[in-house]
């Protein structure tokens, strides 16, 4: 194992947590071995039951959809169907070779130009489309580290499963919360010293909600973002290249390298997120618990979670 046990926090997981992790890995491994069409047909009937099984979650999603600028384009049925399909597509490439014929890459010159500048690079993604492509499509530059910033799963077996699928082709994970060489602090030092690449998400902030900084998208939806980390990267001369991916109607995935952010601040990240989410609103992870609805005075609506 390249990174599993040491990647998680020092707390010893309970037997129940370990059992849940092993069960999750077994389920995901089984889904990987089944043809996507077969899996989709088997799981589709469950989509109609899911809102009834999780009424609170479904209610929050409806509120977020209604507050968004996308209106009737979002509903529970299409959203849950999209999440299932994205999961299956991600599992299909987990630890496997990428099917080049099913991936359309646009804007690769932005990444090539950033590499040629011989400065550290931050690839800024978001939780939309087939997430595994965000760090699989960009090549690791020869002789320079490529690190993927990731939070450990709730159980070590799932953390190990995640690492096996992501630590390929010269790429390694930096584990949030870890203090050794695989942790963020030490990993950033190596990336900066060698003008390497750091892949991270712009619409997530692990940890307590009170420690987060937020962005208001379309003045309607509030999402967390790693503001402190972004300010640090800017101070160290990182070139910030946004990346996004989405499933197209023909079943292929489109991957976009966006132009380097002139200012990797809140305004720049907000513009990127709004553009990428608008391209495929049903493929963004609206389920993230820290998303809030905004009122006109840019405050979260009381009582909504």
C-alpha cells in the first residue's frame, strides 16, 4: 500500500467504521466489474425510492434547485440519475487506463504554456462531471512532482481504495490532516521547490463550517472555498489553471483546461465556478452539506442546512 494507513488521522477507527469501509469497498469493486448499462438498469428503480428514504436531504436539494438560476432544468429525478451515472463512469476508470476515444480535451495549450513558464502550477477543479478525470487527464511533468490534495475517507479501507485509483502515472496524494511527508505542509514544500503541480478543488473546504470562507454564486447560492490556501499559492507564484469536465449527450466526457487566472482571488474563482456549473448544472454536486441558500443581503437563510 502506498499511502493508506498512514494517510488517515491518528485516531483508531472503530470496528463498525472498519466494517462499513470494507462493505463500501466490496460494493464499489462489484459495481466496477459490471457493464455500466447493466448496473444502470439494476439501480434505476432505486432512484424513485431515494427521495422517500432521505426526505430531509431531498428537501434541501429542492430548496437549492429553486434558489439557483436554473429553474426547471433541475429536479430530483434527473439529479439522482446524473449522480449515479457519474459514479459508474468514475468507477470504470478507477485504476484503469483512460479510454482516449471517449474523452474530448479542450484548451490543453493553457496547461502546456503554464508548464513552460517553469513555475509551480495549481490545477483548480470543482465537484462536477467525472471527478477522476480532473487529475487523470493532465499529465505529470517529467521530473516535477504532481500532487493531488485529498481528504481521507471516513474509513481506512475506503481511503486505500481511493489511493489505488488515483496514485497512477507518477501522481501522488497529499492527505489533508496528515502531518508526515504525505501531508499538505510538507507536500507543498516539494511542489514549490521543484515547480510541480498541485491539484485541488475550488468548491470544498474540509473541516468545521466555522473555519470556512464562502463565495456567493449568482448572489443566490453560498459555497465554501479554500481561500487561505489560494492566498498562499498566489503569494508563492503559482499559476492557477482551472479545469472542468462534464458528460456529453453522446456519452463522451469533455475536459476543459481554462485560461490561467489573472487573479486567483474570490472574483476569479467565482467566475470560473459559475461558468463551469452553468455548462452542466445537473452534474454539479448540489448535495455538499456546506452549500447554503443566500438571501438578498447575502446571508444564509436561517434554519437551512
